C-alpha cells in the first residue's frame, strides 16, 4: 500500500519526521516497509500491512493513527473524531437488500446538479503520488476518500441508471455485465451484484458497471457506500480474475460503521469540488455492529509479556492509541474503537501494549525446563539416522517426483497428462536421477555417483515410506523404512561437515594429463595436484588424481582438470593455452608428459 508523507502530514499540526524515520518507526512497531520512493517533492512509503490488520490498516488515516501512537504526537485532524449524521433522509433513491448476510449495510446518497470536470491540482497530486490516475472531480473524490479512510465508494450516473431503486442480490447464473474496464463478465449465482431496477450495474465490492459511468455529461449522481462479506468478495474477485483496490479492502472484512464516515466525507467533497445539491441519504443497516469492551489488568499484561509495566505505562499506551478506557486500580476496561475488529480478547490488548512500548524493551528469558523428557518420533528419528549413515558412506540425497507415468493410484486433479499416477516405487525415479547426474561427476569431483531417497510410495491401496538407493556399481533397490527404537541406530556413523560453494551456470571443459615422475623426486599425488592447480590458475576448479602405475622403475600419475568460468562459456583454445602452460612448467621441472 502506497502512503504519501505529504498526505499523512494533513492529520497533524506537528511536523512529521522524514520518511526514513517514519519507515523505521512503522517497521519496529507496526508493519513491514517494502520501500520508500521520492515522487516530485513528496516521499511515498510502500507499506505491507499484516493480514490481521487489513480490516483497519489500509488507509492514510490508519497509518497516521499508528504514527500518532508510536511517536506520541497528537492526531489533531482525525476524520473519525465525530460520529457522522446522515441527514437529511431522501426519497430520491431507495435501497433493498435481499442478501443481508452478504451485505450487512448499504448507504445510498443522492446529489443533484453536479458539474463534472477536472479535479483541483492538490487532489490530482495526492492521487498521482500513490500511483493513481486522476479521472474527474467525482471519481477522484471517491478514490481519495477510500485511500484516506479505507472505505471503498462508488458513484453512479443517476440519469443512466434507468431507475433509482437500488437493489443488492445474487446474480442469476450466466448473467452478464460490462464493467468500467469495458470487459464483459459472466456472473455465477454465488456472486453479489448491485442493481438498478433489476438490471446489474455493479459487481458488489469489486467493480462498477460501464453503463452508469460518470462522464462530463453527468448531472445527477447516486453514491454507494456499503459493507460486504469478505469471503464472498474474495471468491468473486478470484473467480473473475478481477482484483481491485475496493475488493482488496472488502476482503479484509472492514467495519460496517466505516460506511457512514465514507459517504459523509465523499458527499461533502463532491459538493465542494463539483457543486450540486445533496438531497440526502438512505441507510439500510438491519444488524448494527455491537460496541465491544475488553478487560485486562496490569498483572495479566505482565504475565503475557514477561515484563512488569506500571499502571501509568499501560494507561499511557491506551491513551496514545485512542482507546477509551475506565481504570479501577489495576483493572482496565477498554472500549474498542469500531474499526479495530482485531481487538477481541485480553491478549490482544497486551500485544498493543508490547508493540507501542517497544518489543526491544521486553527482556529475553529462557524457557523453563520441560517437566518430562521429550518423546522421540520414531519415524522421523529412523529417517534421520538412516540419512546420516548413507551420507557418511558417500551417498547424496535426492527428491524425485511423486508423480509417475504408471502406478496403481490415478490422480483426479493431475499436474499434467504425462505422469498422471502416484508412484508405486522409488527405483524408477532414482534410476532417472542417476542418469541425469552422471555427466556432472567430474565437475563434482566424485569418483562415483551414489544416490538415495527417503519418501512415500502408493502400493496395495496404502501409502508407505521407503528407503531407496542406487549407484553406478549397484542397481536401484528399495526397502520399507521401518520405525525403530532410538538405541538401534546410536552406533551409526554421523555425516561429514559440508562446505557451501557457489557454482557456475556456464558449461565446463575437462582435460586429462599424465606424466612420469623424474628419478629422485619424491612427491605424493596430492602435492603434485596442488602444484598443477596453482599453475592452472583461477579457471581451474578441480584437479583430481585418478590413476597411477609403475613400469621399469618409473612411476606415472594421471590427473583430471576441470575448467569453468563464472562469467562466460569457455572456449577450447582458452583451455589449450592453459594446458600448454602447465605442461611447459612441468617439463622444466623434468617431468615427462605422456
């Protein structure tokens, strides 16, 4: 979510810190910051709001509220400061909801005689700073209020609706609607639509319809500010592959109370910048959101956080957050703000105290010892010990596909048509893995490729776990991985320490060199390999001793050199030059190249 620093500043009289300081404060107390961008003379923060705060965190007001608490500076211009009064009531528009469970609240407003045109410069700049394209003074107002308060809104051209009887119902299966993006969408019977008369004019919570789009000829408008079921909106957006800024917010299950703040703000903004007369509102809100209180105590907070905080410190946090509360000695009864749907239990209040106070102020404490010895999972333990034993013997573990071109169990939702079965053995996959790895044996510096796999197969109508192994010298075989008592594997050798090394994505070149050892020179194969490697230079990644023999009192060593670059594909002529250099140096030391 893009958040403008200039936009945030409008909530405060106190000058805000630079964007990098704001980012630091938000990171350590609220949300993750994905980046800070300079846009003209503004600074824009890209904030990743956590899922548990999506219902209230996707707006400039929400971030301003967070900063007010974190930085302990007053939020002097809070749009939620006064409860909106939706007056007067008008009969210029009517609303009926047939699916109250999917649409808990729908507010319609009617403005007559607007003049649609360009938005004022400041409004265009605000929207452009967060990556939004200005359209006109009516549509821009709905977008501004959504990004300002978090309540999605929509404006219909009343003259194009054909009827100002607004309805909320499920779509008829196969019903079509052309949206504002000029694409036609085929709707299913589980999708919620907004209708005028009985004709769809909007996909509820997702996208408005193009037939009632606002343009320069628009005179009268109907404003929508509603609350929709988050699960329903998410399924609709996914099914239509149409995810919008509005659907993103409704998916998080925002408060129904927010709809009133949204429509009041946008109506005032439209009248200010597009003129017209506000005739009034119609508010259908059959089941209102209950006011909630959550209680906690100083002792409860200390027990949860593991650190003792005083009454005044906890009270200070609730005050900074704007949580009204009553305190009786060490007990706090907090009136939860309507937008904070995540505050449900005492532990939620403790979390608020922790993050505003600062997690760094909570000391690290070791866990108390377990009252009983931890039980060993026999299946996991067996697999781990077998794994360690095989690695110690030079085997490498592989993970092959559980899908196969043959088997007993056909997959209903198959990945592809080539391998539609669940595998009935490990050996086929191991043989294929061996074949693929053999060409890389020299590069890996291995004298033999040895592979193993621990995994499930499906045979005889059941899933069983097997251990399989294969090498160049032995055919692939497998056996049942039987859980055993821990003591049975205690004497298995443990694996060797692995060292990570970067590999190149470019092909390698292999060269062999064999030579006679001069009389009087007593060098081991390892010493000679090191000498050759040093002479071959940085493009030589491996020097492996692979053969030796004696004839007529003379000893011969043979080495394999692997050449590879991290920057390009090597050419034979480059390696030939290096090998000539190596050979020349060896000859100068009286070695005879075979």
